C-alpha cells in the first residue's frame, strides 16, 4: 500500500528521527510533532501534556510541497535512494518561526551555529502526525551489528542483572579523560552503556566508522568484559548544548538506563554555551519527571604533577601542568601523522586515527 502513496524524500536527519520514533527511542512521541507539541517544546521545553521534552522533532517542507498534501492524508517516507522506509499520517500542517526556534532551542540566531544554519535551510511548513516504520534505514556495515533498540537494551540489562545502568553519550573517540569519567561512574553503577551517536554530524567531526574502531579497541583492551555494553545511537547531532543534554538523558531512559553522564559543554559547539550550562539546565526539572539521574563531572585532564587524570575539583595545579588537547589540535596532529601522547589517549586509538587520516589523504 505504501507504494501507492504520494512520496516525501527525507533528509538524513529526518531518516534518523523516523527510525528513532519507530523503535520507541523518542517515547512518548509517536510521530513528527504537531503544532501544539512543537510550540510547547520551543517555548516551554515541555510537550503540550507537560512532560519534559526539549528538542523539536519535525518534518519540514516548502509551502509548494506542503500544499499538495491534505490533512488526514497518508504519505510514504523515503530515503535519498528512493527506498520507502515508513508512512506518515498527516494530522497537522503549520508554519514555524525559525528565529524563535533558533533563539529558544539553540540560544542564538547566529548562522555560524550548525543547528541554526540547518534550521535556516529547512522548509517553512512543518507536517505533523504519527509514523509507522516499515524498513530499517541502511547502516554502515562496521556498526550495523551494534544497533540495539530500546526493547533490546532493556532486555539485555535485565539478563545481565543490572539494576543501575549509566549511559555515556559521545560523538568523538573516547580519550583518557572520558575513560576516567566512565570508570568513576562504574565504581557505583552496575553497568555502563557506551552509546555513541552515529547519525549526521558536522563535516569536520571524525567519521562514525572510524570512531567505532576506536570504541572497539578500547573495549577489547581496557574495559571489564561483563560491565560494559557498546551500542550505537543512530541520531543526528543538533549541537543544542543544554537543551540537547536533557534530550539525550530522556532518550537514554527509554533504552533502560537509570543514570546519564553529563560532562563539560555537553553537546556544545564553538563558544555558544558556557562550560556547565548543560548541567545547570537539569535544575529546571523535578528529578521524578526526568526519570533518569544525571551524573555531573567537571572538566577532567591529565596533570603532570599529580601523575594521573584529575579534575578541577581534585587538582591544585595550574594550566601549565595540564595535558589537554582540543578536537582541532587532535585532528591537526593525526593529519600530520604525529602520535598523540598516552596521557591523552590510548596508543591503539591514536594509531586508528592516524591510519584513518592517511587513508583520507590518499
């Protein structure tokens, strides 16, 4: 029947959202947002029902494209290859104020912010309504076997006997400071879900297949086998900072996690957010309504004088003794074939990154 319906071609971000709606990762959402939920989320960071939700999940089209789609109509949702992935029942069509959404969700209208730029390029009309997922979008072969849906992770955690599970969100290879945070959490939590985002990211972010090799190397050589699960999170990155921290936590609750790590500048980009804004936003919500416990960590780094990974809470020494590399500096070093210091990252991971940049150059 879907083959007989009018078709809409989804962007990579919309494909990710369709998948996550279909498997329940975005519960309680059942489809792309209608006007009531959209405006409540933008203005109040809650759904129309009052439940916490911070990121608009929308399907945008041009006025010309939207005009030919009637209310209550069904449309087939396709990827860029033309393959039908699902069906949308159109309950609502409405205009959105891009300036308002940018300011409220991203905290800026500056187009240097990748989320704002993406929003500016989107269509002016939003289509809302429930979706049905018919086919799984294709995934890179390297991490297709690591895609676990919420019902699968919940079942897996139950089988392992984990009563508490902490999730770690990442869009970068895990370096020693991340590893320190994860190990600290594991001291008091039954299990760790490493849940790297593998949907659309900025062009200069390290590609997801390369990052997957890094995660696998870390698990193979350094982590206890029975305490850690690696599963990919096929979402697109919004770079919405504080708003995205709440969103990431709510989604991980659906995967069966009881705790969620929030570090410095979670989901940030450039200098658009203050270092700990993503932690402070949790103060706006009652713990019971969030339903997952955030675990806050300060900026962590290797201190030459202390001789190990520390944070600003536990180290008295100054910047001159800290070993810390920005993402830009890491990319520059591996592009030149320079090894990263072991105080910053494990040698196995450094070698994977250097090899990836060699292959990219050729």
